C-alpha cells in the first residue's frame, strides 16, 4: 500500500514528496489511520505540507484513512556516540579507517 502511495506521488509530479516518501519505511495502519514515522525535521515539514497529496494517494486506492505524522527520536548507537566524543576531543586530527 505504501509503495502505491509513492507511485501515485511520482505519477502526479510531486517530486520532492515522492523522493522523501520513498525513503520512509516506518509506516503503520491502525484504527482507520495511516501513521508515518520520521525523525528528520526537514522530512517532517515536507510530509506535513504534502499531507493532502498523501491523502489523495490513499483515496486513489479506495482507502479512507486519516494521516498522522509522528516525529520519532533518531537512535544513535553506542559506537556512534563514542565516535562523536572522540571527534569533539581530537577534531580533524582524528583519522578513521574502515
């Protein structure tokens, strides 16, 4: 169902919204509501401004769902936290090899 929303946005030339929604994988349908979860503030603003188009995409599929956009906290792994601390301590002197 979410893939069809993304396809609808592409076909209706909602390029920015199409690209943004194409990156979203955390969605849920429950109690007559489509909940979209995102952590990036730019993404959230884009989803809010495109809410009407998303609702049209759902309606096109015969689904009458409310759209709820929820901000989630971005989780940072312990390794990322440690790396950030080291970068703050050593700045550009820190070299990371993968």
